[in-house]
C-alpha cells in the first residue's frame, strides 16, 4: 500500500510512542520532521507534509523501549502493519546512506533473520528523495534544535564509536547535503532556524 499518515495521525503515533518510551528521541524526531519540511519546501516537486511525517516517524521503532539498531526494524514492522509503506521504509533507510549494513553507529540487537531481511531490503530498493532527505535531517537535528552536521556527527561518534565504514558514511552524508543544496539553490542552513545559537550550546 502507498498510504501516508496525515500530520495529525503521525503526531498521535509519536505521542503514543513517547508514552511507551519517553526520551530524547522524541524531540529529536520532531526536529528532524521540522527540518525535512523546511528543506522540502525549498525543493521543487517535494511534498512538505510527506517530508514532515517521514521525519516525525523515522525513529518510531524506539517506542518499544531502549534499543540499538533494532529500532529500525521495529519501526518498519509497526508502520507496515498500518499500511504506511512509504514511511515504513524510511525507518530502515535513514541509517544507511551507502546501503552498507555494517556502516551503522551503535550495535545490531535484532535476530539474524531480521538482519538479513534489512540487508536484502536495502540492496533491492532505489533510494528516493524522501529517503535521502531524512538521512540528511537526521544529521542536522539534536533534541534541542538544529546544528551543524559536523557537530552531530561528532556527537554520534563519541557516543557509539566509529568503525572502518564511518568515513565513507560521512562522505556520503556530505554528498546528500550537496544534492539538496543544488536543488534548493542555497545552503540547507539558510532555512533551519537557530543554527548559530545551537552551535555554541
């Protein structure tokens, strides 16, 4: 199915997730959604509402509790069961800029069967602009607002460590940023509020 939840439905899903597992991931998701909507609004052919919903729900798998990369498959399964396939896929794609499943920060805490499903899924799909947009916005949003991509990258690296794929993933992130800036005709930072204030927090 190609159903996309309305903004109201997506916000209710996130609120329910917050009740089940309160945490910084909720505010982070709100800023990812806000950033996605603002960037999409400067890109011809992109739907701001779809972008906002995709950002709002990209980490919804964290509703199940404190987990590692399991949140990706949990989110995918949860939204797929609701028929929200275009958003469900983003739960999987947002962490994999190069489609290399080993590039992730953090640890895999899903079953071998789930791991293989994700690996195969990533190999068989073509990323669309909403996949790429949420990959980008995930790297621009802290729970307290927007930030420089490099600062967010360092935050994640310090919390989870790095591996042999990290530099390749960072380079891919900069390529996605450039892709959207070419579409926008300006810097992504031009449309995100409070960047300067948050840099020095």
